């Protein structure tokens, strides 16, 4: 027995202690770090976030409403459908996202609609299905904001369909006021798995590049970190992809107009797209999707908010932390600028 215990102390115990230590380490960083650092890839967390957290405001908007009948009973001034940019996906949480600033700076009741089924990940699809099947009309909401990240816009629009059925009603087991990002929050065990895969086996979904001047306030002001998926989607759309993108926009805009809903669309620029012109000897292809969509949708420019157009002047002026160093989302100050553009389009 002693030999067995001794053998374990040299073999299993160190591995177990390492595993437990990694779980504790990655769990502790989750609440105060951006989505890039949560994977254990970038050494920047609480200190960096604390340096800009003074811009945050208390959260005042409702999140996770998944039953449109509730909105009929208690109408909202503004309903938001979106992805992580609309659900506090950044390292500073919901207090720092643009939805919170829309609520604060407009004084309106803002509700974020969260589909019951997490597989319904396309904001434009969710918006269309709710509108055409009577979930929303001008009697219960006046303004609908649909936000989608540039990264997945083309595949989401390519999969858009007009034959979907109404969204299912929430069941008793589904807790309202729980946003999609909270339901899908990765466990510490999954984060340990990611850390090992990325650091030991070399599969790293994060790209890094050196910038021509300091653009962040973290420990590496010249370093840009972004998801490699920024390079996988929306790079050089052919004519078919263009038609699908435009068709999706046109159908949702027409559906909202028919029912008297003021529709505002927000395009959240990829981090790579935002900083690509400042990368030293950039080895990656140039991304032009934002500019392409502006050209394709010129006739509806008054209802579309392009975050790239809002934030690019800040980069040109030398403003740091337009996006978070350890995250793929905007900083709070940048989010507030997006909110101001959204508010200017509300009725």
C-alpha cells in the first residue's frame, strides 16, 4: 500500500494538482477578463480592465426576455436583437456595452430579446421570424435594433430563410432574464481543455500582429490580438454572396416597414478589419466587407449604423483602446459612440 501511495505521489498527484490549479486559475480570471484572455492566451486581465472601468454605468436595461407575449403586455420603447455585442460579451460585461448606453442616454425602456433556442444565432433571422409571425408590431414596440458582428454576417445571411416557423414559447424550465452568453458560458473544465490545446498542441485560434504605433493601454501597446475567424469569413464576397447579403437585409427591412416598426441595423466591425491598416508588414489579406455593405445598401444608409465609420476617426487621431486589448469587443467609450448613433435613429 505504501509503495502504491508513493507511486501515485510521483505520477497521478502532480497531474491532478496541475489540473486543479488550472481550473482555479482560469475560473478566477473569467469575470474580469476579455474573451481573448479567458482562454488563457494573453497575460492581461483585471489590471487592464480596471484602468478603463471608470467609464461604466449601472446596468438599467432588461436582458434575456424570450417571450414576445411579455412585450405585448408591457411594451418596450426599444427592442434589441443581437449577438455578443448586444449581450455584454466583452470583458466589462453588460454595463459597458452599447445597449446600456442607449438606455441611459435616451431614457427609454430597452429590452434585449434572447431566443429560447440558442441554435437561432442569426439576429436577422430571429428578427424576421418574429416580425412576420406577429411577435412584433408597432403596437408593442416602436423601435427594433438588430445588431450583428461582421465576422459571421455572410454565412448568417447565406443561411437566411423565409420559411421558418414562429419561435417556440418559453417553457417553465427556461429562466427568463438569462442572456444567451450566460447560458452558454464555458465551464472551467472546458477552459482548461482549451488552454492545453492552445499551449501544448499549438492549435491557437488567436492571431497576433505588431502595430505601427501604440494603440492599446495594456502591457503590450503595440500588439494586436484577434480571432482567426476574422480572416475566414467575409473575405472577398462573390456575386452570389452579395445577393444573399442584400436579400436578407431587404426582406427584414421590408417586413419591419410593413408593420410600422422603425428598424435600426448595427454592423459591428471585426477587430482585424478595424486595425488592419496599422499592422506592420501585414501578411493577411485586406478585408473590405464593411465598405462593400455600405455600397450595396446605399439606399438604406439612414437606417444602418456602421461601427467602422464611427470608430476609424478615433484610430486616426491616436486614441487608444478603441477596442479592448484582451477582447474582441469595443471599449465602453467606443460603445457609447455607437449608442449615440442608434439613438439618433430612434423614433
